[in-house]
């Protein structure tokens, strides 16, 4: 797809539809219009969602094996001729080319490893059972039913790799209804086109660039949905069991008493957890909890993070993304400064970086990586922003449970069996890494946040007195 005169349509069960109502998305640096995206109004979405059974019936004609094979073919198609795609995503999101490419390869890996992904989500259920809806496992009968005719997804702008989370719904024979982020329609559209080119029925995919009212129609009218966004966006739907919330991660690196004296050995893990992917992911660490050595760790982390500076989008060393809306960068900077006025907090990176946190470079607004040393009760100890930002706090090991609140990922560097068991028993951790691995390290055979199979399918009692 060329970047010249680029137009993206709505997809209504795979059929392109160009609307008179369009959004013109600008280049993050030049502020010139870059792509024209057709907009779906709530009425159109509501009418289309009255026909979800059509898309579902088309997918039911294919076996799980056939759908997985389509995904594996789509892996190569998605990454073929990537130059335009990388340029497009970078242009409207500000993400450096190197990070776009890394996210592109993450999506390719999801496609290529779909067999392992499904086995992980379904706990190795025989695929014949998935196809039929019932079957025998070690003499016991299992039966599953779909909770929905489609999966709606209201998607973000922050990072292309996040789109790997909804792709398995296709392999689970659930059609997709996607509302792309306003600045990042490229990845979901390319994923859809790759799957169709690989042999997927086009009816399985609907793509609705729209406003908040249109997004609400998707969330209300799809039996199951995913919602990505900050707490102000997701809190409205937080108690709706039909909607899987993907909000702030508040991910953490925790070092136990038994390993803390060797903290220098884990510095690379902490830096990667905080700064990889430009700090834009919910799996990036926003806090480092240690029982002691917090001051030394803060200085070491700050020195390393301060080396990350703005670079040209096509610089292979670029690790930091600008904010497409300068006002958001200014607002976040102001919130951090307000937090620093509260007693008990210090921006350690201020001593190592050259200049202010908020930087205007090459006509773009950046926030330089920021490492805060603060008390565990300080407001900045529990904040998350879309750039490399983290707080180092003292948390005694015997207070971990009482202080641990919702955490998408916890990397716990410890060999202490009691501490490990305490963390395993915690209901506040979605993904637990034991040992020195970055918080953003993903294993495809493990659910990311919740279990998509459980979200889409329910288990029923099933008995039979005749051969079936």
C-alpha cells in the first residue's frame, strides 16, 4: 500500500466501504495530512452487527487445523514487503522504524506459533473437541459452547505488538469486529488483509474506524469484547463481564532479600523492563521494588536510562518515540513535576540527562526517560506513562503481599521458596516471571492477560446415552 494519496476503507464483513465521513490522520512530525480513513457512524455499525451470525457460520465451516494453517501462511504475508508498513506506522504514531519492525516480527511470531498459542489457551484440548464442541478426554466428556458470535476489540495507538492479543480469536472460529486506534489503523488492517490473502473468509472481519459512540456500539452489541485504554476509558466498562479490560499494567520488578546484594547482575533486566519498546507497553515496568540498596540502584538505572535520547525515526539506534500530540507530553510532564513537589520523591535522571525532561527535537515533543526514587506511599510510586518511566521504592519483603495491588506482570528475582509461593498465591498478579527475565518477555503458550479461550467459550455439562 503506497503512502501517496492513501485511503483506508471501512470493512463490512470483509467488503470495503468508503464513507463520505473521513478522518485525516497527520504525519507526527510535519503535521501534514498523511492518510484518509473512512469513518463508520454508530447506526451503520449497529445495522451490521445485527448480521453477526453470517460471519460466524462461515468460520464454522473450517476446522481448527485449517484456521491454524491459514495463520501460519499469514505470518509470511504479513512481513512481506514491509517498507511501506513500517513508514506508515512510524509516520502516524511516531514509533521509530526499528521498534515498528520489532513489533511486526512479534506479530509474525504470533501467527507462526498459533499451534502453540491455541494449545496454551485451551490447555492442550484435542482440536477435534474444539471443532465438534464436545468429546472425550481420558474417559471424561468435555463440551464447550461459544459465548458470542464475534469478538469486538476497541484498539489502542501505543504499540503494534498489542494486536497479537486478539488474533487467536480467528483460529478459535470467532469473527472479529475491530475499532482501530485513530493514529494506528495500519496494523489491524494489514493483519486482516494478510489473513484473507492466506485463505481466510473475508466475512470473518469487520473494521470500523469510528468515534467513541461507535466504539460503544461495538462494546454493547458484541457478546464478548476487548477494550484497550487508560483508566479513564476503561473504568466505565470495568464491571461488565462481557468485556476484557486491557488498561494500565503497573508491571513491576521485585528483587528478594536473597538476591538483592547482587543487584548489579540484574541491571540489564531492569533497564529492558522499563525502556524496551519505548516504554509504551503495559508490560513495561513502572516500579522496581527492593528491600534495600534502593539509592544505588536508582543511580545506576538513571545513568543507563539517561543515555536514551531522541533520534531520527529511521535511525536503527532509536529507542524513544515522540508524542504525536505535544499537549499530552506537556500534561504528563506537568503531572510528574507536581508529584515531585510532594515530599519524599526525587527525579534521579535529572542529574544525568542533558537538559529538561520535556524536549522539542526535530519538530517533535519527547519525554526523556525518567527514574524516580521515592517512598512506597508517594503518589509517583504507582504511576504509569507512555514513555520509559519508573519508580524505585523500598518495600520490605514481609510487606509485599499487603502492598501488592493489581500488576499485569511481576518479575520476581528470588530463589526463596516462601516468597515465590506468596507471589504465586497472590490474586493481584496476571503474569508471574520467576528469575531475571524482563517483564516484557512473552511466552506464546501462556495467556497474556486473562485467557481468551475462557473469554470466548464456556464449558457445559454434557451427557449422552447414545453414540454421538
